[in-house]
């Protein structure tokens, strides 16, 4: 399953060029500076931007090629924007019914009741849209998109207009939509946390061109891609819950990087999870320490050392089959005589468990 693109668009002085193949069964995040062409790219995929010679196909369905152009309403694409764009003359339920009327019955999908339950808006169905908070309205907009049974969901910075508290409330819903529905998603965002938490694959753009396209784990951890140099740089990898101790509230995970022990709410054995570790929460030692409050020490190998502003450096590590990043002072790196290939221990002070499914 894949999304194949060969797109060339000229709009005044701006040129968009994208010739690539993206996984058609994953959440693909598209990121880059404002004006780099992210929204133009997804509009071309949806059929809202049209140019001769472009080629777009999704899972062997040709949407544009050699003079053929399938209009947007036949592509089965649903879009969610920064602002909910709800119909103010309709209540919440009638907004959902508007999406329901445009559903493709040839594909399995959610009923209005199921979508309302998934986004936890059942109690809002009879409310007028002007009475909703920003976060509530955006959940309604997402539910309306889902009930149309899309083959592809496009989300153009859906959280950027919300306050931080509302963002944190909606992120778990976005995780659940992708994981439980197995719905392909193109997700535009500038936010590093959203990329790390949601993305399976990341597309980085600049000045209308695609700089990098790779699995999220690679993009987030590779200094050459830029995101690893961000002050909130973080890495992700997959894990499985082995056990949970309610007395200590510690769960034991088997991960690509090795065995980890993390504090957590109660969680069932066998659950697959994503682990996120920020670069600033990993320190490095040459020996495994004994008398320390740190629970997690992972044997690792230094892959590269990159100097960054503020007297610091970014150390790329490999632990097991997982990449890690450590942000430490250049003085510490020199004192430890860090170099490529050196065997060390990554001391993990904090890590986050992200949503998972059995």
C-alpha cells in the first residue's frame, strides 16, 4: 500500500516539486517552515490543486495521470484544518450527519454513534456549535471527517489554533484514531512533540522541495535531518509491557533498546507501546553506576558527536537496535573522551510511555 506522487506546481514565484512514494497505511507527518509548501502538497494530493503532468496514485487507484484527473469528491479524502469550519446553523449531530451523507459505502467505517463515542462527544450531539470550546469543536470536526469513511485523512495543523491544555486532551484521540482504525493519515505539524508522539513516517520540506523522507525513528534521531538538533530533541522506539507492579507503579518493558523500568498508570501485560526519551534526559557514563536513583542504564555505542550552540554537544548513540540522543556539555564529552565507537552506558533519567494497543 502506498501513495505515489510526481507533483510539479508553479504558483507565482513559488515552485513545488515532489517525486516520491509514501507508505499508504501509516501516519505520515509533513513538517517544515511556514511557506515551504506543506499545505499545497496535501491540496494537490486531495485534488484541490491541479496542474498538467502531475501524477498521483493511492493504493493502486490512479487519481491523476496522463490527462486523467479524478475530482476531489471521488478520491475519498477527508480534510481537517486548523479551524474546525463547522456549520454554525447546524448542531453537532447535524454536522456529523453532513459528513455521513457523503460517506463511501464501499468502505467499512464508523457510524455517527461510534465516531461520537471515539471522540467522546456523545453528550454534545444536541448542542449548538457556537457553544463549544475550541478543543470540543475540533473533536467534532474530526468526527465529521471520520463518518465520511475516508480512504485517506488529511490533517493540516489541526492543533495549532488550540491552547496547550486543549492540545494535550486531543492528542490521545489522534493516537487512538490511527491505531484502532488503521486509517492512513497525512498530518501537517511544526510541533516536535506531535511528530514524536504520532508519526510513523516523517516528510521534511523546505522551499517547495522534499529534503528527507524516512521512518520517524530515523528522522528524529539523525543530526543530518535537523530535528535532532532542536533543543527539545527526542527519540522514539517500540516496546512491549512485560509486567506491572501496582505497589511501586513500575512497569517493565522489553524494547528495541533493551529492558526498561518506567513509572506508569496501571497497564496490561502484552501491550505494545511507543517509548519517547528526550535528549536532555539521557546522560552518559563509562561504567554502570550502582549507588544512584536512576533506574535505567542501557549499554550503548557512540555513533557521532555534533557540536551545538551554548557549549553543548549532541551525542548520537545506538542501544540495541534503537537510536538514542544525549545532549551534554562539550566539557563533559571531552572529560569522558567520547569518540565514535566507544562503548558507554546511557543513563535514562526520564522517559514517556505513549499510547499503545495489544
